[in-house]
C-alpha cells in the first residue's frame, strides 16, 4: 500500500493565551494520498488555518502524530523542519509575498537559495524559467511585480512554490485577492498541476473555490465534521468557456 503524503493521527494543537487554554485542533485523523486535490473548509475559528500551519511544518502539534511523506514531524528541530519544508513543500498564499524590486524570475529562484546541497546559478535560472513556463509566464521573467496583473503575480507565486519540485503544494486562500475571472483561471492552473500529478491541499472559506477540488474536508471547532469526495466537481475550462459566451452575448446584446 502506498504511503500517504499526509498522515495525521489524533492530531491536537493547543495554545496558551494567558491563563486560557485554546484547543485549536482537537484529535484530527486524516490521510491525504498522492495526487489528491483537497479543499479544507471552515468558518473563522474552525481550526483550518492552524491545521494548515501544522501541515506546513510551521507549527508543531501538541499531541497526536503527523507524518509527511513517511517522516515523523514531531520532535524535529527547527533546522530539520526547515529542511523538510524546503524539500517536500511548496506554499501559495492569499497575498502573493513577492519582492517588489525583484524580477519574476528572481522571485521564483528564491527557494533555491536555501536548498542543500546548494544549486548553482545556471541550474537556478533553468529551474525558475521552467517553473514560469509551467504557469504560462515564460515571457514575463524580466518583469517586476508592479508590471504584472494580480493573476500574473499569483502565477509567479505558484511558480515559486513549484521550483523545488515539492511532493505537496499547500495553498492558503489563493484566490482571495482576485476577481472572478482571474480566480477561475488560477483554479484552472491548480487543476492542470494536479492532473500532472502534484498533490494540492487548499484552505478556503468559499464554496465556489472548493467546488474545483476533488475532495472537501470541512472543519468546525477544531474537528473534521465531514470528509467527502466532490462528485460535482467544477472544471475551470468549462467555467471560462461559459463566462466567455456570456460576455460575448452581453456585448452583442
């Protein structure tokens, strides 16, 4: 049987706020297999962001166990966690977190400066260029973020997440700052990447965004209350075609 990319067993995360103990995640058991595209949904305070931070090795669990591609995360020191993150994970955020005075190509290269062994300049350029081509921005490598649209900036951020060839991409509200058409285009890109074999876990509070994923996990009060396959999955290509038809009809009308 294949090892899950993510394997959680009775995961607990507790925060101490003064004298108050806050149980943000309460005994979550969850497996995510290679090639899945999973939406994690929930209202503010549901525990989804805390869960994402734990999956991203940005926070250690208080109890239970977490294995990332077979590696037990609990007990790893800060340096080991950073090495694991850089090797196994790619991150995409709602705010694009691009360096404003740096070109798209240089932004994509950034994670390669932290790999061990170090990647030489020629390979850094090659891998960053390949990642930009993969997200449809092969001709924009020399552009700065201010010269790119919001959707293009998010594509650069996705290319940056892919440049280390991770096992898993974690996306936190990746369409939150984008208009409807651009959001559909970005979800289409995620679908293409998933079809190419990349495992994706995406935090979102929007049902319209979760509808593009293959599986939907819903959290409430730190627990998973439902975990279902999405039988009515949206396809971005079809959604864009429908949107184009509607806009053309409006123009002709």
